[in-house]
C-alpha cells in the first residue's frame, strides 16, 4: 500500500514539476483523486474507519491520498495544504477539533476544491467553506446512553445514582454532543447526579488514569460510569476491578462505539450498554466524492443508522463487528 502511494505521489510530483499540473486524459489516470486527512489512530474505531475508507476507495476505483495527522491539528492543516498543492479533485477530512479551520478552508475554496467533513464537524465563519458532513448523530448517541440508564435505574429500583463521565477529546464534536445529549436527557430526573466529568481524550491510557483518579476521589460512591468511547472504557475496567469492584454489577458501565472487543466484554457482563457508533463511512464518502466530481447535488448531512447494544438483549447472534 505504502509503495503504491509513494509511486502515485512520485507520478503526481513529476507532473507538477514538468509543468503538466493540469490532468491529462491518459488511460492510466484515475477517475478521481481524493485527499483524505485522518486525524489519528487513537482507537479501534479510528483504525476501522481508516481501513474502511481505504477499502472503499479501491472498490470505487478512486485514487486516495491518505495522511494520518497523529492527533495534531497542525498536521491536518499541513495535509490539507498539500492536497490543495496537488490539486486533488475532492478534499475530505475528520477534524480533530471544531475550531481553527477557516484559513485553510478558504484556500481550498479559492482553489475550487470541494471539502467534505467526515465523522466530525467544525465551527466556521461561513458554512460555505465545506460542502457536507458524513458522520454520526453524536447528540442522539448521548441521548440513547441516557435512555438506557433511565431504564436501568427503573429495573434496579434505584432512587439515587451517582454518575461519573469520562469524555473524549476536548472541543471535538463527539465530546461536545455526547455530553450534551446525555445531560439533556437525564436533566429533570432527580435520581441522577453527575459527580464529575473528566477528560480522557478517547485514549485507553487516559481512560485508566481518569478512572484511578475518580476511584480515589469517590470510591464506592460511584454507581455509573459513562465513557465516551470503548477505548477509554477498556482502560477503566481493570482499574475498577483492581479497586475491588465488579464492573457491570457494582457499577453500571455505559460505553460508545461497539467495536468487537467491547462487544465481547459486554457479553461477559462487565459492560452494561454500548451505544453503537459505526466507522463504516467509506461508501458514502466515495459516492459523495463522485457526485461532487460530476457536479451532482449531495445531501448536506448524512448520518448512519445506529443501534444500542445492552444487557437487555440476547447478543449471541450478533454478527462480527468488523472493527
Ligand atoms: O467514538 C472514538 C474515536 O469521532 C466518532 O473518535 C469518533 C470517535 C470515536 O476516537 O472512538
């Protein structure tokens, strides 16, 4: 793959250097060149998303320039600038945070290259700096997590539940909206009390650190852990066990994503509920890129259909998750 990418970049470089930047109608020319800036590899969700985009680009015969920003916004901005310099047909990116994109997006607009947001959204001065968003409804995911908890509280007959929240990357769309949806939905139910929200940056190691801190501070007062992704949940679980508690029994564990490893842990009973967030956005991205290249209209927002997996269901027949 790397070798193929390298050759492609070399070919493009030669074309630019020889003053032939304009695409020539050659038999070997790909139908569409898509530049995609992935934000990092922080989770199995992200790795699944990267693989899906690569696989779908190959399936659709779309030439993909993929760059991984390793969790740094400045790397993403640099990648977008390279895509503009290479005059790709379409730029797509998964913005690590919501703010700080206006300048580079204005450059893309001036170059006449349409921009598609994948997975997360941004805040801009003007909405016309990008064409559309393909990603999950994170607010609804937060609402679904809260609705599971309300049902669980009924089932347990509890009149009081202390909640701790481990959130994703600060200022990212899933962090903001998963928090907001959850808080809005539990508001007004006086059984629910949030002790503290801490930032785990969507990382397993940070999930463990956050959990250690929360256990030291609140110990057995914690009834519920709401974690914004599976990775942080999997970091937190061993900490809970080491502190002498049984996750899934002494503490209700709610997670988001639904990768295979977490689903297996849910089946073991150590996680109570996982709200699905699918990383399989590649096909919609390829369809969108082709439509943009051909000047067809695209829908401004596309959300994948998502489910909730929990200890309320029989999950024995659930198909392999693929991420
Ligand atoms: O939930 C998390 C990943 O933006 C939906 O980012 C994505 C989130 C996903 O790191 O695992």
